[in-house]
């Protein structure tokens, strides 16, 4: 199970953990960025094109998006 799948299945719990300080606030932002990237991938775009579109949509650097993808797709 990847981190993104875990968060999707336990979103309310993760939200509560962010609210109580058990998880970093950036977790919610990472979910938003990865969801946008996933949206572009499902539209049958390549990885690099999806990262480019996501970086334009979310106003964040491409390297940061690659790091977020790596984190969200890691096994837990």
C-alpha cells in the first residue's frame, strides 16, 4: 500500500492527525499536488508532461513535484 492509498482510505483520520500536530501541515498540500498530478496522468499524458502541467497549475517547481510523487508512491 502506498502512502497516497493509505491517506485516501483514512482521510478523516489523517486530517485529525494534521489538526493535532501528529503529522506535518504539508501533508494536505502534498495530497492536493499528487491528486492534480494523478488527474493529468489519467488523461493519458506522460509523466514529464503531467509534472509540467501540475507545476503550472499548483505554482510549484517541477523538482518539488517529482519529490512529492516519490514520497506519495512510497510503500508504508
